[in-house]
């Protein structure tokens, strides 16, 4: 039922300018897909040299898998596309600041850049709650950029929980956070 209730449309940015906003719009569209699939609306895209090599949305509910976050699913796709576990030179775009698990994956995968939209002061690990990307002893330090399409992605996430609050959404929010 919730999938029918997504009031947000996908956006189609110009492909001529493949900047951070362009890739974040692609992630945003995946977040819309997540909502339509009755999942918490988070989307992630991995780009290398301007080409998308991974794209996924959150699927924790449908896959009954707590690791099925958008970022991790996209990382797996990207590694398969490159035929290498190292995603050196790749950029991860995600609509919400990565959690401990996903920020950790960005470090382990040697992802060059992490770009997120809305920050998460509770669970975000790219500077929100913790800065995993900047731990001095780690052998890799992704460059982090926050706030790209922040308002749009925040509105999507907040609307999702507002529309569903009071029902099963409470459990989902708890599961997400
Ligand atoms: Zn995560």
C-alpha cells in the first residue's frame, strides 16, 4: 500500500553535465524507487570516470537482510563491474549520510569520494556522529562531501516517515536508525 503513496516524481537531469548534482539526482530517483517498493527511501549510485557502475536502493525489508543498504548493494555491483574489489577512483553518491556499516565499506573498498545529501547526526559515520573516513590509523581516507541536494533528499525521507508514522513506520524508523 505504501508503494502507491509516494508523492514524489523522479527527476531527469541533463546528461551533459555529469556533476555531483547529476549523480545525486540518479540516487534520488532510486530512493523514489525504494519508497515505491515500500522500503525506506535511500538510493545510492557509484560512478567511475562519469559512468555509473553501481546503482541500488535500500532493500533491507524485502531481502530480510540488515546489510542490504543501498550503498552496500551498489558497492557489490561496482566491484563486479570492475572485476576488482578495489573501487579506487570511484565516487559513491547516496541520499543520506552512510551508517557505520556503509561508511566502513567505503573505506574497505578504497572508494575515493563519498558524496551524500542529508547528514545524519545520530548514525552518520562521515562526520555526523563519527568520522570513520578520517580515522588516522586507517589505511584509506575517502574524501567526503555533504549537502548535495540536501533539501530534496531530506524532504523525501521526512515525508516518508511522516506519512507512515503511527503504523509500522515506527518499527521501520527504529530498524533504520
Ligand atoms: Zn548503511
